[in-house]
C-alpha cells in the first residue's frame, strides 16, 4: 500500500486461508482503514496515458482490485472502494475514458483472492464466488470496450473459481477480450512473473516485471537502470513475448518523477529502435548470453546486449544473407559460410553503450525458422555427457544433454529429494577453458564446485554457493579433457536449463 510504502495486499496482516507464508506487517484494523486517508488528489488519467505513450507502451493494464480486496472502482457490491475514500472519484472510469480517448488499449487486473472478504475460502465461499463473478461482470459492462482481463489467481483451481462459467460470461460481454492464464485455465496467454519468459513461439506470453523492487510504490525503492530496463524489453521480444512493465503510483496519484524519467528514456530509445521491437517475432535464433534476436519478414535484428561480446556465431538457417546494416554501434561485418552459419563481427571500439543492433537481410522470410539448439562457442555443446541422476530415468525428456544448449525449453532434471548430484562432460581432447554459464530451472543449489580433469586428476577451478537464473563466472584458465559440475548441497532435486563452459576471454 503506497500510503505506508509497503507491498500491496501482502503487507496486510490477518488470516489468508490456503495461502502459505507469514502475515503482513500492518495490522488488519490499520490496513483496512487506510482507505479513509487515501486522497490521490494529483491523479490525472490523461497524464498517465500520455506518460505511457511517451514510454512507447502500446497498452495498459490497471489494478482494479488486489488481494487486499480494496476496489478502485465504484462497485455496487461493496463499500470497501475508492468512492468511499476522501477522493470519492472512480479511478477506473477516468483512466478507461482517457485510454479510449487516446486510442490506448486498456486492460483490467483483478485478483480473485480477497483477504478482506469474510467468506473467501471459508464455509460460505459460494457467497464470495458470486461476489467475484458479479464484480467481473460489472467491470466488463460499465466502462465500454475492455481489451484485457488479467487475473491473479494465486494457484486457485478452475473449479474453485467456477472459471469455465465466468469465461463464457466474459467472452459474451467483451467478445474481443484477451484473458490470461491465472484462473485455473490456459485461456489466451502465459504470464511469467518477475522473470523473462522462455523462448516460446507456439503460444503467446507476457512477462510482468516491476520497474523497482516491489509492485506498490515505496520511498527510495531501488529502480532498475536504463540498461536493465532495455535489456528486459529486448529479451522479452527476442523470446517472442511481451513485457508488462509495472509502475506503482505514489499516494498523491502521481507517478514518481524519477520513474517517469526512466520511462521516457525507454520511449526515446524506442523512437530510434522501435522498428526492431514492434511487430516483430522472436528468433530466428534463440536468445543467448550475448543478447537476443527479433525478426520481421526477410530481416533479422540481432541485439547484442553483452558489453564483452565481440563476435556472435549463429547456427545455419535455410536462408541466404543478402545484406546487413549496423543500426547502432559503429561498423559491423556479417558473413555466412557454405553451411549457412552466420558470423557477426562487431566494432570493438564503436559499441553502443546499451544495445548494439545489426539488421541482417535474407533472400526469403526468416520469421518461421527456428533453431532448436544453439550454444555459441561453448566447448561443452554437443559433447558426451553423463549425470549421476535423471528424473524418473526419463532420459529422453530430462537427460543431461538438455543442459548443454541454449534452449530454455529443455532441461536436465533430477529426482525429488536429491541433494547431491554431478554433471560430467567429456570434451574429447585437452581443451582450454576459462568461463562458465549456468541457469537453474528452479533455485535449489546451495553449494557447488566446478571441476576440471587436468593431467589425469580432478582439479576444482571454481567454488560457489547459489547459482540461480543468470550465473556467469570466469576462472583461472586450465587445459582439461573433462569438466564436471558437482552439486554438493541442494534443497531439493537440482534442475538446470543451462550448463555451458567456454574458452577463456
């Protein structure tokens, strides 16, 4: 809640039936009465829409009700709403009208869970379900055309929410609406949260990520740098997804000035390079640690986000390079060998500080081409590999080789309860190594070593605690014939999207 500078919904104390985790830090009797102080007199719906447009956004999603149950619209089914605050105005009505006037598509976030409602997940839960359905119908009947309905179901089931009946009502009321996947049913699109989604072109997805650390505004919250914001945007587009970028307004109703500045910086970049983002598809190459690629018709846009990368080797696609142009970052050279592999050599001294972009033209459309596996210059890629454990012995689905590529749709997984495991790669010949990149599918590793087989014996070249979803380290170079990841301790069965070892820088 912005008045206290704490997280919306989650900072409310009190019981949360069926939800694991501790209670919030604000007592119920305090939290539930904060609306009596809520008076965002500087809220200006048209200014919000203009800021979104300045940032290059193409649609908006507004929180109409979060888990705390407070309604930002004038619902006839509750008194716990903004029109009973000192502000008295219906924010949803004003923002929706401003979006309609500006031609900005508008969506509504609505939380089916409701910590405030006395019947939610209790004996009379049927009363709450009726309340929930009534409010959704109200939102989709009273404000004109609504483009998106964004539920946040907190792992509730379709049966619990009576989702099938509700979705029928939603599509009857708003036939063109887009529905997300958090009502216990797949609906129209996936919604990875606070992480960039996997490369996925067979189903739409949209990552929801905060501009700062928490969803609601708080003073001095750590804000993402421009590099971080743009990298997130590019990697979402390069994975064939969208970015839903969260901004929490201050208690006054304004967007914090420094956040406004950051959004406008993103918009300025998009004015220059939006052609490489808007209306594109992810690929034809999967994102790598170097960056990501988008495409439209015969053109592939290679976005190099890594400050250290000087060359990018991209696997063959059944298209011939006919031309190329550096859109940012100085001189660039693109070549293609007889096999169709594409080599991009970047200007060492003319790199763009944020994103070096190269447009590559081909003789035919590239959008429908997809490379299943790509691992740049990783010495481990395609080499024989063994693991101490594979989940349910399902080697075809979860074998260790699934960790040696850049394909985030595949992974090496181990059985539940496994706390120690090894992944060993035979390099085939003495090979110079000096870098490692790893990505866990689920954060479970608590201690590990990276070992190299040197002169007939194993030698530990790197020790660490946690790995997570973006682990990259250099180590003192060695010449090894084998390399091994030894997980010494994990909270549960380790599972990895990626394990790659590279030559020294």
